[in-house]
C-alpha cells in the first residue's frame, strides 16, 4: 500500500473516483453473495447441474477477482477499505482519518472519531 496523507482539498478531489469505486464494491459484493446463494441451491443436485455449476464458479471467481482489484485501487491511492464497514473508504489526511461513506448517490466525507483504546 502506498503511504500518503491528503490535505482536505486533495481528499475532496478524490470524492468522484471514490464514489465510483464504492459503487463497484457494492455491486460486486452483492453479486458475489447472489452467486454464492445460487451455488448453494444447486449443490444438492450437482450431478444434474454440473455445467451450470462450472459456469457459476467461473463467474464467481471473476467477481471476486474484480472485487479484489477495486480494493487494490483504493490502496493504490493510499486509502483503505474499512474492514468493519466494507463500503466505507478511509482517507488519511493531515487532520486525521476521513471517512468516505453514506448513501452512494450522496457520498460524503467526514472525520472519523478517534478509536477508544488505540
């Protein structure tokens, strides 16, 4: 991960890009969950659905790879995906960590509270 600290104005310039990345993270996360659920439904009849399961596994692999690629893009910017809230992106700034989160159409930036005991 690239180490970087952003001034507030520079962090604000990242908002459109991070909004797009958050949208991709959300869409791919939902798609992985949907495909995993479908795979679980087909497993009891795996012999009859062998071809379908093979295609499903391939698509699941693609979605997971692209999800990792999106997370890596965040890291390349010197930011990180919050492990407790995967649609929150944390931007290190000169004023402390900033959280990029909220409704995707109204993505906002706010200062993260200090963590207790850290």
